[in-house]
């Protein structure tokens, strides 16, 4: 795909996001479609998201614990893991999993509907594709991704606790006390805010790439691949911007925790 065409489709995605916002303000929601999409985004993505979070928590604990223990700061392992998961790892990795699983499915489904003229049939029946196809998917991603992120956060902490207690001899009480000392309610809120924004990005980009699909089966494949790549780029860029806004300046959490 040429850079010019990619730019045009990105502009179309931005315009679609504005249309979705306007339609939502007008209260146009297909409840049944929304519930179906919530089931597809949430429960069906739960297992892979939790497995990913568990192993990320374990790997991070291995890397942090071996260094912190040498520095005499083994009591801070749990708190550092909690901060990393809350602020970055849980929302970003959960969004990456959903971009690959859900964003690609949105692009493929709607792209197939576009090339087989099913969307034209909706227009003939006076059904707005944005109301019927896009908004349920946006709502589903925006609602379910924060829930999945919190569940992944807990799972990652459990994985880290398992490694810390069994491999490095850090007691469960010390680990959990460190989490309580380091973690603040704002950290959990920031994870939910990031997840909400990432959910909107994944849904809008996936749906937009599907709606602008051309070229039959080959076009559907290209749209699916490009939608996932674009979603990942958007997630990383928006994550930087949100982190810059939420966590400016120097922090003192580790000093307080120690």
C-alpha cells in the first residue's frame, strides 16, 4: 500500500471518529449489536489476554528482582511491578492483543461486507452503517478494554507474586505491602483511561479500514493487515502522549515506598 493511500485512509478514519462521536451524542445505539460485540471483545479475548499478562508479570519480576536484591531493595519488587503494570504494561499489552484479535476481525468482517455489497444493501434499507456496524464495536471496545486491563493487572501481579515468593524468597506479605505502598488510585485510573482511549482507536481504525476496502478478497487481506499495523502505531503514539500528560515532572513514589 502506498503512503498516499494510507494517508487518505487514515484521514477517513479520523473523519469516521468524528461521525461516531456525533451519532453517539444523538443517542443512536443498536443495543443488541452492542451486546453481541461486547461478548466478542470481552469474554472471547479474556483467556489470551490473561495468559499474556501472567507471563509478562513473571518475566518482569525475574528481571527486576535479580537486580533489586543485589542492591538491597528486594522489598520494592512488588511495588515496582505494580507501577509498571498499571501505568504501561497492562493497558498497552492488552490493547496490542485486542488490536491483533479484534481489530483485524472488524476490518475483515466489514471489508467483506463492503466488497460483497452488503453495506450498499444496508443503505438501500435506510440503515446507517455507522449506527449499525461501527458504533456497537466502538462502544464494546471502549467498555470492555478497561475491564480486561484491570483483570490483566491483577493476573500480572499474581504471576509476579508467584515468581517472587518461589524463586527469590520474598515473602507474600512483603510483596503485597510494597504494592500497597507504591500504588495509588490515580495509577489504576490512568490504566483505565488509557485502555478506554486504546479501545476507541482499535475500533475506529478497524471499522474505517473495513469500510474503505476495495479490490475483492485481496483488498480484504490488505485492509486487515494494514488496520492492525495502523492500530499498533496509534496505540504507541497515543500512549506516549497520554503518559506525557498524566505523569509529567519527577516522581517520588519509590522514595515514599522505601
